[in-house]
C-alpha cells in the first residue's frame, strides 16, 4: 500500500529542482498568487459539503461508451480516444501516445474512494498497444495511477513528464534512461516532426500531506504538422493567452472541465472559463476532459458538459465531445450528439 504513495525527489534530481527559478523557499510556485483554498474554508465544512453531495454527482445508469481497438487505428491525421476524466490515447502517423492513464477503477490511493462510473472504466492496460510516448502532467492520483503505471511498464518506450515526477516512476521500477523531465517552456524532441513543450498551468502537486515538491504542467504536442494542447489541471490563468500568442493556434485543445467548486476556484476552472481558455489559446476545437468518470467535487456529473457547451455556443467556440472510447480524428467531420442527455 505504501508504495503507491510514490517517492519524493532526492539526490541529483532534487539538485536540479533547486536550480530552477520555478522552485523557491522549498517548493514549486505558480506564476500567479494561488491558493488551494483561498477563502480559508475549514476542512470540516469541506467534508460536510462532500458528505452531503446530491445523488446526481453520479449518473443514474451506465454511461454510453464504445470499445475502439487501439491497435487497429489506421495511421493518418492524429486520432484521439478519450477514456474518461483526463486519460486519453493519441494515434499519429508513427506514434502511440498515452496521456495520464488511470485504469485501476478509482482515483485515489484507496479503492473505496473515487470509484469510476459504470461504463467509464472500459479500458485497462491490456487494451493498450505498445506506447511510444507516455505523457504525465503531474502526480495527483487522478492523473498518475500507481497500478496502471506499473502494469503498463513493459509497453512504455519513453516518458515525458514534469520535473520531479520521475522520482515516483523510478521508485516503481521505470528505467531512468527512458524518462525525460522538463520545466515550463522547455522542449523535448521525441522524433522527427515530434516535439513536446512543457507550458505553465495553475495548480499544485503531491500524493500525501507534502505538496509542491514536484512540478505540474500543461504540454504542447507538435506532431505531423498539427499542434495539440494537453491541458492537465489548471485554474484560469493569464498564461493561457501567452501560450496562445506563442504558438499562434491549436488544432485541438484538451482542457479540464469538471471537479470545480467555489471553495477551490484558483486550481480548477469553471466550465465557462474552460470555453474562454479555448479562445485564449486560439484553439480550433475544444475537447473538454476531467469529467465523466469520477466524483471529486459536489456538482452533478453532467453539469460540466452542459455548462461548457452552452458557453461555447454563446461565443462561437467549436467543440467535440466523443463518448468514452469513441475515436475523433483531427480535421475530419465528427457527428456530435448529446449522448450525456441519454442518461435519465
């Protein structure tokens, strides 16, 4: 059980961390003043809120889904398959890319908390082909899942992640030579025509009581002439406009949209902010993620998608919201229907 908590950076890795300007006074810092709980709401009040959540935080029946054979996806324009929450697979001409996989069925160190919705946990490590690139945005349990990472180990050829997260991976048996850790605005050349750049996000890190010892990031994936924004977790930030200006535009932005609450407004976005960020990034298409699989807040399970689609419609932002397991290929026609409304 203790191993799933991971291991904090030390030695040469910690020495590298201490040299970066993002790390001050013994911890990584956000670009903007950021609080996990800006109004100082008591833990008792938060626990009461979570205990008294309405039944609508979970869907009343199994979510619509389909099972795409990931190994059979034809090469061509990048294709994306969403697994619920913030886990997804990207197939490019030459690479299988997996982002923040959580296939254990729960989003916490304990199986009794954060259990996946019925229909939202249809994939497991055995369904994954060989993974040319595993991208890990940060070390929270709903993005870095011990059981999944260990089971995937024989299939993973290379990992790119935020600085410090490699300490967990090495503790779990990953070879150091396949792990690349980068900081904001640093890039890694993965292959010909494949570059990944770490960009700022407004969040935090930690798998226990100790926080801010590893970095959290969003990432820009440039592959086959396409630019894809991998948002990770973030509150609304002025950094999004800077990213949009630097990269000019994105073919697709996968942005968090869920698990928000008025008690923690600076580390997760409200759905209307998610739509605005897509505009800030100059994203042609928004794919909202970080919803549809786990209960980590108190809002109805489908509230994020209802609010973000409404906001997008008002501002003219295009979006795609595939079912879990349904493939979306960039720059090809996608028949969107409101599958979330099928839940009675």
